[in-house]
């Protein structure tokens, strides 16, 4: 199972929100590169970057952060937030990301994502499924996507997506444990999926639980920044 530390960006800084609420943000690093280097030094190989400004605005806002981290580390980076066009996808790859993360556009325009999957390959695209009470949320978790998590995942797999991460917004940043039951249900309904868990991890036992139910990865943010899980503990999973 892949351990994927998360860096969420607002105004160029590394922050974490609580339950997706922009009013509840805490700055952890003025320079996200500091966090990225710490992850790399601990032996982790992946990084999940979310341009929260971009997700909210509907256009990429923090590409320079990606460029800085990609040019100063060897981390395999996925980047998302505000990607709306093939030019955006190309700019993210050119800035150093190995994978693009697509959320809102996958809900609104699945036919466009299908074209990109054919163009770039399923291994280059990570689909984000942000969910609240089994309903998909978009635009930085602000808008209702009008579709259930299960309908959405079914559509994405049908157009060729393979890698999907699911964030339970009610758990994200709350440090109350991940949505194990939801992930179990998703894996049982879609056994071919490479499901990456996101949100709620608060202790190393949560990571073990995610691995034990068959998830292919775990995105972890606040638990690292708050010292609830050490990078040394996480390195044993990589």
C-alpha cells in the first residue's frame, strides 16, 4: 500500500482545513517545500498536492508551488485543483507532476476526462471522489455534484479510470478515524478499483485498517502535521 502525504495549498502556504471548511484553516508551513523535503528524507516516495485556491476558483492558482517541489525533490507528485482544460493538464505535467488529479470536471464533463484518459493513460490520472453522506461534492467541496459516490465511481471505471481516491468530507481533518465501512462497500461493489483512502486518519492503527480492507493507498495530512503519526511509522508501509 502506498503512503501518500498531503500538502494543501492556500496563498502558497501549506494548510489543513477541517471538514473542508475554508474558515477553519491552519497554516503548518509557510513554504510547502519544507514539508515535501521532510517527507522525502523519511523515505516516502509519493506526494498529493491540492491547490485549494484553484479548486475554489475553478482555475489553477498555485502552480509555482508544484514547480518548486518537483524541481527540488524526487517525489512522485499528483496535483489537482482547478484543472479544467487539456492546456491545464499539460501545464501541470510540464511543472513536474507525474499524475493529475481530477475532481469537479470528472463530475461535470466525464466525456472530457474519457478523452484525457485515452490521451495520457489511466496511470497518469487520479480521480478524486469527495463525498458527504454518500453524495459527491465539487468545487472545493462547496457545491453538490448531483450524483452518489457509487454512481460516480461506476461512471469513472466505465470510461477507463483505474485510480480513484475517496475523501469523506465529514472525516477530513477531524482526526476521528477513516470511513472504513464506506471503503469496504466501494471495494466490494467495484473489485477492480485501485482505491486510495483519504480523510480521518488519526493514528497508525487507522493506516493498518485501510491496508487490511484492500485499499491501494492512503492519503494522510493532519495526522502527520499534528504529530499523531510519525514519518518513521509510515515509512514501514512504503
